[in-house]
C-alpha cells in the first residue's frame, strides 16, 4: 500500500478538523456553550471560564468519516494492501466504539451545560453508559474480528490463555483507559498532544502487522488531533470536552485491542495511567489518613501548583510518551528479528 494514502488521510483529517473548528467555535460562543471551571482548581484557571467546549465534535466526526472515505476508496481503486471489506471490520468496530463513547461524552457535556456546573452525569451514570458500549464493542470484536481470550505479551512473544478472565481484564482496561484519557484533558493541549503521539505509535504497529484499516484509522486520528491542537494549544480557544476525550480514549484503547497489543496501554499510555492512578491514590490516601499525597489530582494539577507552566507540562508529558513509544518500537523490532 502506497504511503501517500496515509499521508493524505492525516492531512485531510487535520485540515477538515481545523476548518470545522474555525466555524464551530463562533457558533459555540454564540450559544454560550462554554467551559465551567472547578472552584477548587488552580485559581488561574478561572480566566478560562466560558471558553467554548465540546470542540471534540470536530474530530469525533472527521476521524471516522476520513477513515471510511479512504477505506472505501482503497477497496474500489487500489490493487494492493487490502482484499475485501472484511479487512476493514476491526477498524470499523473501533471507529464505532469511539463514536458511541463520544456520544456518552455529548450527554455528559449537555448535562453540565444544563446544570451550569462542571458536574454532568454522575460517575455511575457515565460508567454504566461506557460499560454498555464497551461490552458491545468486545462482543463484536470477538464475534466478527477474531478477538480471543489470549493475552499477548510483546517483547517476549508469548500468549497467556485467560479464559473468561480476559473479558474482565478487557472491560476494566478499556473503561479505565477511556476515563484516564478524560482525566488527562485538564490543561491546554495536553490530551491532544499525548493522544496524537499514541495514535502515531499505533499507526506504526498497524503497518508492521499489515493491518491497513487500523493504520488508516490511526492516521486519521493523528491528523484530527493535530487539527484540534491548532485551536487548543495554549492559550486554548476551544476545549474538547468529554465529547472529545471519551471519543479519543475509546478510539485509542480500541486500537490497542484490535492490534492485540493491550499491554501497550500501560507503556505508551503511561501518561494516561499516571493521571488516573494519581486520582485513585489521592482519594484512597485521603480517606485513610485525611491527608493528601498530591497538592491536587490529577497529577498535571499537582505540577501546576508546584510552579510548572501548562506549556512545560505538555512538552514533558508528550516527550515522555514519544520516548516510551520509540523504546517500545525498538524493542519490538529487535524481538522480531
């Protein structure tokens, strides 16, 4: 498969996302669809109050659309790299998983706007919606895309048969990652930058596995994130909202499972895990001792309150993600020789 199709998908994903946001941001501002800021958050974040949110609508529609457009084009006009529409099933399923989780985010964002607060759906309501969609995703992946109950451990090239426990592991990891990506979306440009890097890593994995559909979807995701960052990098002119962060969390974790590489969510997705575990540790330690481990959770807020600028946090976390991705890639290549 000519790499031009991947470059084209990335470029068009970036361009269309940016174009949509150019017209979407004024509309969001006109209808007062703005971000509410937590009262117990960093004081300097109050200046962000009212910044248009739900910008994830842009890449949440563009990424699946670009994937389907280029996928169907390749099916009908390309002679190599893809055989039939069934080769696109895993990527279609992952794309649908991201879109449906994005709709859960839309519901949450609408509730926040309705209540005029930063609290939308309750934690249990949101988790129940994500749980239903995740179980449906795993069912389709198992029934139509060959997902089985063996956990692949990269680098060692071994599989562990987990039986029914695999589905428990999968549900916990998928829903956990979706929520972790949601927690990462707390400062300008952070979630988009880290997610673009993770998408690029999964593109490389998909190329190595000759998984055209998943590679194409990863490229579209990379481009969509870049297009969003044109408006979300500090100082942000729009936020993605739960609409965007739940979409990205589902898309990236779905890619990991479709590529049979869920273990990489703990490695290349280390920033997501750090953010999630910082919240868990903070809550558990506070309940046990009445004291806090961090100045504020998630961890990026702790760094902010320790004097780090938003730009510095984004650069360091993105560099960390990229470094881990490169190391993982080298180890994978070495292990396959």
